[in-house]
DNA sequence: CTGAAAGCGCTTACAG
DNA sequence: CTGAAAGCGCTTACAG
């Protein structure tokens, strides 16, 4: 009993089939394999009758060209690899849609791989893509962005980072304008009259988190509110971390009247804790997030947030890759604007 | 300005690099490329000193073996392709985790591709995987399951379907026991005292939907409640469709006191519409879903549902593939059990 | 322990 | 319009 690894050729579904090659078809059609190749590709330089006979046979035997063989000679795979931190995050779903939009237009296949926010895994996954000779790689919300700087130096396959989490500059990146967007959300809260506003962040050290905190602080400053470190607590970018952080805020001696969360997933956990403590959103505490996940409007109350143009960001990332391919771009750092979406989770503070 | 497609070899990040091959390393090390190949693979049959010198050089030049070349000779790619209807669906995220658990143990790489619930796309994506000679394919929530029956006949690469949506039998599949799980949810509602229970389904014709409807009807029968077709409405498996269907139920002449939804995404939309109509869950209408998505417990009220052991299902699907590889299995249809999770969205009807 | 050779499945000049 | 030949980057018997 051998695995494909040991056996070499798969026996099909127990039927002992192997993949038909152009040689098999050539034999069946009584022509050379070169002719089969031509007929199956462009169809140029082959007599119509011959070509259609070949195509018919190929169809009959269920011929599938080997991308491996093809890419070996062509030097490209017409494939883009996308590394996502977590398929479960609705944010990546939006981004992936955008990547696919553009990729499909240009006939690239898009494959995803999960890093599960594990830096080691992220590196392994990027390597797996490289070995399969994808033409380009897009890494979303990388946890090890900085690592790419030296790697890029001799990287054969172009990499575009999307909302990378580590400080540093990259040849190619697409990022949301975090400071500005955070400034706007927080300003929205100060304008509602809030003076004690909490911030629940991501794990520290990540660029997005640092930038969102900066925007938050700037809004406070604008409003003449002194920064209170006790109101800034780390989360982990997920509901669990948001919940734990919120609990700590609720145990403080003076409650915030509003909380700005690093992202919507964090806000999800925070809102739940607020409810579990017998308080109401936004009556007792206003909550705002970041991302505009599809589920925001299905929450009760619906979540105020910053819309990241996820699909657009995915499109831009893919377009950047396409530009690199054509040589039109050697370095490209794009900042996109977020947009404040006010929903029911934020309101003026009580009295 | 050429794309990789036209150009053949990528110029790297503008640095004119091409991928180093074992020949390049052989030249640098002053040995034959066969020796390089051996040193880089097992390391057997090569003098230690030679091997380590070769590995050092490979490291220096940033050598990445070509999976294409390797798989061409070995006949396998050590890669599994997973087709998902929608990366945005948290259900697939759970399944993918399970697939990865098992795949990682056996050193298979896992790549995902999106079908966006579009049958044409699904077929194209499966084909893309076949051409890249993945060793196996797992298709989740397929919309075109039936299509695989003839295809499987001459399929070279084994396919495992997970919760396929179309009637028919497949060589390999993993499915939740829909009738039983639905029976239990609906029974939960009848036992709470509900007599007018609605069902919001998926698009019709899908196997899962048919089976869940059957379980629902059986529970009604058990409780001596006549089936009322007016209470069964089609959705689309997403919040939008759930909302539209709920609206129709709310416009009926006699409101249901409880609604069982095809899945949690559907329930999400239904609950929102209930709120928008000024009614409360579960006070006015109880709502139950199916899947147990991570977000269920973050809803207000948290959603009663059936837990699908998504991760476990993913593991089983991958294990099925592994069994096919070793020849231990030629046909394998697994039914897994769901589990009722009672949360706050269901309660006894008013008086 | 090492090298030369054949071959995996394709594409693509080069001849005819 | 068609075929023979070379070659993409690797692995693996086969000789030494």
C-alpha cells in the first residue's frame, strides 16, 4: 500500500488510470506530439481538420495539460499565491474577492494558503508558493512583514504586502490610512461629547495598531482631552482578546463612556462583555470598530466602524503585481482611505 | 513591456534574477548536478563534506527547488486542492482548519480556491487544480455535486465532497447528518411549546436543504403538528436571503412563533428583519440556525443552533484522501452527527 | 561516493 | 502545415 509520494503515479480512483499526455494523443491521432501541442494551444499552424480531430480525441480521453510541464518550459505558472493570516477573518474574504476580480481578467489562477497568524507557518507557506513558481505573492496582514525586507533582496517572485503589521518599508504594499481613519472615528466620539474614550488595540508592536493608536491620540488632543494610559489596553485582534480587554476596562475605577476597538472582531468581544456586565450599547458605553465586516449590520446594535475598501484593496494589490510583471512599477506603496460608517453602536454619553 | 506570460522568465524584482537551478549550484560546487540533487534531497550516497558544501551554496544563492520539475518526474505534487464556495463563510474556515491539521501531519501543502458558489467557476477551479496535478481535491458545499458523478468515472485525481448540495451518491463524501440534526432542533422548538414553526431554507433542490426540511417535517409530525406550506420559504443560504424570507413570513396572516433557519447566516438576516419589524427574539419569535459559526455567541441574543463539527469534518475529508492514496479505501461515505446547542435565541412562546 | 544518461510532459525554433 | 530535436529542472537507475 503506497501513497502517491511513494508510488509516483496515482492509480486514479482505483481504476489504474494515468493522465493522458500529448504523446498518447499523438499516437491515437497518428501525428507527432508537436502537432498535438500546437493544435491544443493556439491552433495556429495546424490544418483545421487535423486540429479538430486532435481536440476531439483529447476531449475523449479527458486530457488535462500538465501545468508543471508547461510552466517548466514557459517559465511562468499563471498563478498568484495569496497568503492569508486566517481564512476565518471576513476581512480577508473581501480582499480575496478583489484580487480575484483583477486576476480573472488577466487569466491568472488565484490560490490561497493559510498562515494562521503563525510567523513560521507564514514563511513556510511563502516558500511553498515560491517552489511552485507562482508568478506573484500577496500577503495579507502579515505578522512578519519586516522579515521580507532582506528576503526581498534576492526574491525571485514579487511580493505585495497588504496591511502588513510590522514597521518598515517594502517595495510593494497596499495599506489603509490608519492614522487618518482612526482620527475620524475617535473624532466622531469626541464630537458626540465623549471625554473618557478607551482604546482596545491589537497585540503591540504591529504597525496597524501603532498607527491606529496614534490617530486616536491625535483626536483626543484636538479635543483637549488628556491621554489616559489606563484607557488603552491590548487585545489580540479577535473577539476573545477584545472581551478580555473590555473586562479590564470595566473593572477600572472610572468607566469609559466609549471604546474604540482596533477592529470589528475585537469590538464583537467587547460588546459581548458589556452586555454580560449588564450594561447596554450605546446607552452606557458606545463602541466603534474598524473594517466594516459584513456582519456589522447584523449586530444589535449595528456597529459603527471604518469601512476598509477591502475589495478595492485586493484589486490594487493584484494590479500592483500586474504592473510589476509589465515592468511598469518597481516600487509601489499605496495608501487607501477608510470611511467612517456611523451605525447604532455609538451615541452621545448619558446626561 | 512584457508580462511573465509573454516574457517567459521573470526578471525578479527588477534585479534581473532568475531562479538558480541545480546546474548552477553544480557549477559553483564543481560537481555534477546529480550529486547536487542527491545532496539536497536525502543526503544519502553523498560524502558528508560534499553534501554540506553543496547545501551551503544552495543556501547562499537562495535556491528553491522547482516543484514543477520535481512533480514532473515524481508524478505527485504533495499538494491538496480545496475548493470552497465562499471564503467569507465562517463554516469553510473551520473545515479548512481540520484539513490542514491532517495535511500538515503528512506534509501535504493545502491550497484553496474560491468558487463563489458559481457552478461554472467551480468546474474551472477544479480543472485548474487537476492541471496542476494536485494529489487530491476536497470540494466543500458543492453546488454542482451531481456533475462529479460522470467526471469521477475517468477522474485521475480523487475528489472528496464535503456537505455537497446535490442529490446523488459519490465515491467519497463527508456529510453532516442533516435529517437527524434538524429533527433535534425542531423538536427542541416543539418541546418549548411552539406550534407554528417556520422553516427558511436554502435555494431549493440542494440535498442539504431537502434533508433539513425532512427533519423539520418529521419533528412536526412527531408533535402532531400539521405541515403548513405557507411557513416554508426559500432563502439563499446568506443573510440577505434570510432577511427577505423572514419579511415574507412576517407579512403572512398568522405569524410563526419560531423559525428554524437553514443555516446561521440565514438566521442572521432573519433576526435582523424581526428587529426591524419591532419584534424581539426570542420574546416574540424564537430563531434557531445551523452550523454554530464562531459569531453565534456574540449575537444578542446568542443563537441556538446545531453544531457541525467542522474541524473534525475537515480532518475526516483529508483522512479519506489519505486512505485513497494508500489504497485502503475505494469508496467512503461518512455521516457525522450534529449537536444541538441551545442559546438565548429560543424560548417558550408567549403565554 | 560520483557522474553520464534517460526521461517526466510540455513548447518552440528549425527544417522541410 | 508537419515532424524531429532540443531543452525547461529535476530524479533515478546504471556504471564506474
